C-alpha cells in the first residue's frame, strides 16, 4: 500500500466526527484536556476494511470476503496476524501524526480470561464482546498545536486515494446534526450498598493479611435507564466539557456505544520505545484554593497512596520485562502529582525498549490487563476481583486505542467510562485496596471519581469551569 495525505481545512476533530459518529465502527480518540502534556493529537478512525471481535475465546473476523470464526484463538494473536499482512508494505512518515492507519478499538478487561485461568463466578454480559477492533486504511488526524486536520489514506494507487478522498469530503459536507443534550438526573442504582462495598474491602484487607496479595482493585457499578430518544454522542460532547481528559474516546459499535473521559495512558510504543503511566492515588480537586492545596499536599505525602503506586510500578516493570530489554526498563518519574479536571492523581512514568522480534500487540498481550486496575500479584488479584465483584467488567478497565501498521501504539486504561446498550447505561468506579485502606474512605473515593460522570448528566451545555491550581 501507498500513503496519501490530504488537508481538510476549517475542521476540528469534533467537527469531522460530528458527521461520522453515526457510522458503525466509527471511533474518536479524543485528547480533550489540551493543557495536559500528553494531549497532542486526536484521531478519527472510520469505515474499517476489516473487523475483529472476540467473545469467550471465539474470534470472528469480518471483511469484504465474508465472515470467519475461530475457536480458542488468542485475540491478541488474531490482531497480530491481521496486521502482519499490511506491515510488509507500510512505512510511517515521521512528519505526520503517529497513527496513520492500522488497528483501533477496545480491548476489554475480560480478555484477561484468554491469558490466565480464572474462576467463573461473576455474571457476564452475553451481548458485550470482550474485544472489538477494526482495521482502518483511512484516518483523520487532528494536531492540537497547529489546529490542522489531515486525512491519511493507505491504498494501492492514487486513483483509489482520490476516490476515497472525494467520498470523505461528501461525508464531511453533510448537514451538521444538532446533538443537543438536555440535562437530567438518571435514577442510578449501584450493584453494592455502602455497607456491602465496605465489607468487600475488608475481605480484601483480610486476603492481604493472610499473604495472598499486596493489593487489589475493587469497583462498584452504577446502572440507569435512559429515555428512548437519548443521544449518547450528544451526552459525550457534554462529558468532554464537564470532565476533559487527555485519553478520552467515543466508539460506536452499532448496538453498543462506549464513551470515556479517561486520564490514564496504558502503553505507548514509538520506534520501539515503550512508555506506560500508571495512576495510583487520588484526591478531589476543589474550587477553594486553600482546601485544594491541602488535598494536593495530603496526596503527595500519603504513605498509603505512594506505597500503592510503587507496588504497581514494580508489577509493570515485571510485565514489561517479558518483551522488553531488562536493562532498559527505567522509572522516569515516581509518584508525580498531576492535576485533572475533577481530581488530582499520583502518576508514575516508566520507559523501556522492545526486544528485537517483539511487536506492539505482543507487548499489549504481555501487560494485559493493566496492573493499575488489577492489583499485585496480578493473577491472584484478578481471582479475588472475580470473587468479590458481582458482574464482569466488560470494556471497563480494559484499553481503548490503536496499533499502527508500522507498530506504533497508543492505548489508554478505560476508566471514567460509560457503556450504552439500548436504553441502559452503566459505569464503574473503584480504587486500589491495601492493608492500610480505610473502607469508609475507599468508598468515598469511588464517589469522588464518579462525580465527573454524574455531573455530565445533571449539568447541560456547560463550559469548562476554572479550577483552583
């Protein structure tokens, strides 16, 4: 394939996606919090030439030739095999945004069941795939520094490229939809009462004292019914104003939509250099400057939060070493304070170099699911999560992102994430539990993390509110 590029003037990523979001497998990777150093580009992937879905170890690949199903096929290996065909002929241009076509979509938390033998206790959603990705030969990339939107097309010749370009122009010239969101207060129901959630936290603490684990991530899930005319994309536009995040996303699978305001990068690969930025440690961000500063100081000096972060850093170093050079796994930042729209977090940064012969999809497989949302040791923590959480996580705590034809990769951790199915919507919030955890405080932390999502429903047509520094 050959790469062709076209400028799309007078458009932002949101302008363009507003004309494309109704299409099945349309995906927006949206760097909303433009002040964050990781928010450089937004990408739109649409009209995939192939799709790959996985459910309970069964992989289904659909393309122009039809549909093929494979039993007991590892989904990460399926992605690797589909990409291998294109990598022989595609070379990325370093002067263009990093994603220039390839695989994009979501890798759900429950893909971990394809990698490890786990108990079968929690209730699963039969209609929710464990993974859904497309192979995209055309991508719209928006540079937030230059405010430039570029269409990148990978195809066989210039005539095909021009045909695709003209088709995209027609799509983008279509009348804009209103996407007006009317605020309302859904009747949210948790799958835990406060006392029941605190009881499960105490059970985790007991597991830690027995020596089973050092920590585990515990979550609660909120569900609500929505009006028949509810527009999930209109709500996403409101969510990105209420709770801007550097790794936000919106994915339309047709019968399922996923929107996220995630602050957390999972794995990125560029030129064989790997970076991961685990988040562990949270404090509410407040309007009152003095109280806000107290929260920031308390988070930075919290022995419990720092210990939790360090344990996840050690877990990730171990995961990275499976496919990276062991002498080149470095902790660049440890427990650095980063501020987001509604909360402050402790964020560590690790960098590594892939070993010769290993790909980005193999890195994702080696580190999946992310240690920041499982616990340590990872497998035992996942077993305990399956025991204590009544429902499977689905996309939540998995990853959304891309793997390029040239093996460039960027993925988030799917937290602060809404899943829409029919008239139902759900989201989950949680936190890492250690032996020093206070069940009451851990429960409150989940509510602090949920606040951005809750506010996105009750506050309509908002503009970003200036927060205390």
